[in-house]
């Protein structure tokens, strides 16, 4: 539940309301470390390096893993 709230608050404006319908690199198998790497690499995501904690990133990654359709 925490990941859903965080995703909808911080991610959905760019990636869509539901990860399985989203865009911009939301995919199954995303981990907290992949999120943190994206924050450093993607300019508009850089504020999340300090805004979200490691636990927040784990929650978001778990939510995405749960919601994203595994089919290509």
C-alpha cells in the first residue's frame, strides 16, 4: 500500500496512474537500486535522490513489481 501511495504521488504524472499502463521505462523486475540509478541519470527524476528514502524506493519497486504485466 505504501508503494502505491508513493507511486501515485511522485511517479504517475510521468509514468501513468497504473504502472502496467505507464510509459517511460516502467517494467517488471524494477528494483530499488534501479530506481536510484534512474534518479541520478534522468534529470527530471534527480530530486527523488533526496526526497525518497531507501525504504520508499523499496516500496515503490515492490508496487511496480506487483502491478506490471510480465508479458512483453
